[in-house]
C-alpha cells in the first residue's frame, strides 16, 4: 500500500461524485428524516417494555459487565456456531461485514461533517488511511455478500425446514434481499466509479470494485456510460440504505437491537430457577398480555425466527402441537394485533378461542433444549410457566396431572401412597438406615418419590444405599418426613403447592444436623440447589394457607452443599473410599444425560467418571451432553398420556442402538424419571432384546460385588 500511495501522490476519492449541491442537501435532509424515524421507532419499541410487569429476577445489575459480556458473545458468534457450523459462519460473515460497513460509513460521516465542516480541517480520508480503509471495506463487504448468499442458498435452495413455518412472512424475504441488494449495490457503485475515472492505479486496493469494473468493461460498458450510470447507482444505493435505516424498528431488522439487548439482560440461570409469583393474591399470571414482564416482551421481539428451538424440541419431534418458536411469536403477534385493534382474547385456554391452546403447553417437557439452543437467550420456559400457571388458575388441567396434584396435597407424594411406607424400599437391606431427624450425619439423603415407591427405581435406591455403606459414609434419610420435592409441579404451574413443599422441606432440613444434602433425582437436585434458595419464605410465612413458619431465605449463601448423588460418589471414588480397581466390568455402554443434571446444571462428567471407574467402555451417542435428547418424562410428561409417534424415549433408544457404535449392551441413566421412561420405551419400541436399562448406581454395585468376590 505504501508503494501505491507514493506512486499516486495522495489517494482519495470524491464522496458526492456527480451529485449537485442541491442533491447533496436533499440527501442530508432524507438522512435526517431516516434517523428521526429510526430514533422514534426504537424509542416506541423500548417504551413498550417499560409498560411490562417488573421482572422478579435482577437483569439490570452490573449493567457494564453485562454489556461487555454480551458484546463478547455477539462478536464471537459463539451461540450461532452451537451445533451449526454453516449457520455460524453465515451469521459471522453477515454480522462482521455489516458492522464493518456501518463503521466505515460512520468514519466517512465524521470526516465530512465533523472533521472538515465543523473543525475546518483537511480530510483525513486520504493517503495510506484511504488505501487501508478501501481494502478493509472491500474485504469485509465481500464477506457480507458471501454471508447473505449463504443465507439465500440455505433458505431458498436447500429450504432448510427450521427456517419455514406459519410465522415465515414476506418481511423475512424482504429483509434478506434488501441486505443482498445493499451489499451488491455498493460494489456495483464502486465498479462504475473506477471504470468512469479510468482505473486510478491506487484503486486496485478496492479489489472487488476493481474486478467489478473489469466485468462491466468486458460487458461493453464504456467509461462515459459508466459515468452516466453512476448517478443512478448512487441514488438507488443511497435511497435503499436510508429506507433500510428507517425500516429497522418496524420489522425484522429490529432484531439487530432487541437481540443484543436480550443477551445483555439474560438470566444465566434461566430455566434452572423460575421467577416466583407475587404475594398479592389478586395478581394474575397470564390473564392478559399485560401480565407479562418487560423481559418476556423483549424475548418476543428478540426472536429471529431461526427455528433452532423448534429443531431440538422433543415434543415437536414426537408430533405434539408445540413449537417453542410459535408460542413466542404467537404472543408477539397478539400483542401487536391488540395494539392495532384493541381486541381482547384469552391468552391460554382449553379450546380454540385463545392465543395459545392448553394442549400446546401440556406438551412441553421442560427439558430446556429450546433455551439452550437459542442464540439470543430467549427464556422460553419463563413464558411457558406463566402460561401453565394461568391454566392452573383457570382449572384447565390434564386429568392425569390433576390426580398427581391431589396426591401431593393429600399424601405428600405423587403416587398417592402412605407416607409411612416411604422408606419401605430399605427393608431388604442388610443394614439399617440412619434417621437424620434424630442423629447427626454427613450426608442427608433426599431419596425422592420414584426411588421410594416405584418398584424398578427402588432397586436403584437400594444400590445407592449399598454404595454409601461400602464407602463407610454417614448417611441419613427423613423417612416419612420426606415429601415430593415440587420441581415438576412448579413447571406445570402449581406454584402454591411448590411453595408449601418448599416450606415443609426447609423446616425439615433446618431441624437436622448434616453437612451435605444429596439427591437421587436430578429434578430434586435442581430445585434444592437453584429454586429453594430463591424463595422469600418471609413473604408467605404469615399466610394461613401456607403450612410452615419458616421466614428466612434458605441456604442463600450456599453454606449447605447440595449434590446429585453421582457428584457425591465421584468424590468418594477419588478419595479411595470405594474399593474399585477400574477393571471389574467389561460391558460396552452408552450414557444418557438427564436434562436436569446436564443442561440445567452443567454436570456431565461425574456420571461418566463413575461409569469408567467400573471398567465399562463408554461410547457416546450422537446427541450427548448439552445436546442430549429428553426422555419425555419432564414437565409432567411422566403423568400424561400422549399419542406420540415415536415417543421421545423410543427415539432416544433407537439412537443408542442404531446410530451409536455397534455392540452397546447397556443404556445407562442417572435419573429415576429417565429409568421409568426408558423402561417403558424399551417395551413399546420393541427394544427389549436389544439393550438393557441400568442406572449408574447399579453398575457401581455390580463392580463392587465383583471386586469383593
């Protein structure tokens, strides 16, 4: 560049080449109008959020750090690359190219309006700066056009399924083609200028424009014709750019702002903890769109219709009437429609007259796959839970779920069995379990409903008890004082029942002396670790309907360690408290990541380390860790009947048998709900002769027994 600059003297170009003074003033007038329209539209959009209900979860604390982190996430495109290399590259090219062109335009405006006009100085847009500027703009502009081309190819040639749906509209088409026209139009304008000015040698740094000029010349365009066409190209490009600027707040381009804002205010514990309800008993959940929080309204505007959430949703894959994207966009569409015509419509109900149908929400498995896959941090589960709470308020509840609610209210467990029989699973053990209510223990073991009452999962509970005994750990349980943890009834919308259970358990925990709370079920682990700690019990302690007196925030500072049993036992193995040589078993196995342990709490390695400690060969399924496919039991799925084809559990088992390395003998799980769902799917899917369902605890006990033998 330095050689070119020296040879050419002081390279630069005229910004308003061929444009008269009157036309230049007209351009500035139109630019001012476009900016005013943009500013008003952005203000109006964000003013709507201010009308939303206050969010109970802090989202604006440490705003500076949040913004810096959001900028890192956005600029790195890390979310876009998640499970989709093509999509990540495509979005990165478009975003980096667009930002570069925006910065380049801003630099030019500063040079013209500030540096020269206001400060009266000579232009800095000359010499080496100009050469570097032109090279970068051409390089990144080309990247931008390539990215748009990739988008057009994927959308219209490949017709990728997740990009199409009932919310796909003409504005989506217009958006992508306007961007393409802006990118290509800039190079057309540059090529005409270079040809019309006789190929100034220094303009070779504008390599795309230079090539475009050569292409025009080869097509028979003379310098004089190029000079005439340049005026038309300049105004066409400028008017399209200004129209795009003015259009941003009123259509899909607004996601460039709303999506970034949504990343800034994201909840890092989204889904793992749910926002509570106000103590005001007159408050409604989703009786009106006005009940939604400002962050939920922002979620609706941030949706880009990319369909990533739709493509990973196990309910949608099973043929249920749930598409996470459609729920968010249906709410947005109704909000905008109501703003236009003022008509009121039920938000969610059992029937066809509401914005969202009850069956749609009943389909959700609360697996968090939609939240995890969303590149703009939409909290689908918060809105879904709000809708479920409204269904509970209205009494629009699935009969199977209603029975479970009744069982928990009357008997303290989801089975409707006597609490006195809760610890009967331990009767066949060769040792007695300690009553944690009467004796200090190292581990307070919350066994859970399914390990306590379900015959298949009782075997898992006994295996885990034997593991603790072999490790000589001081463990105690609550016996009949233990009730259902409340995780899934909360996600089904029964917040008051969840609060009753939470209050009961924290009082029970406080009455015991222990160091660590250990859970069999990942659902219990999640709700104790992330949700009980968020409940403001003082708000509810004086409520005569709440059967507890506890009035503090439990474990707010994490003084009590909460662990899933695999985490606790992994520590015991690493400490050498279990006598395992690491070669006891020689099975070839695969492992299924439970949603509440994996996506919810980012624990992937503890179960795998325990499997390896037995000597088993562990092979991974194609979908593993954060990309694991739900068993179908979460969000109340265990208690409802669906006409799935195939069932999520059947699809997962098929993947383990057909899509994983051959010879898998055992399908290993670490969640009682998963055990139940996969045992069922093994029968209904015809896989009984192909694979065995085992819990990690059962593998460990077998290894311990073999080592002892």
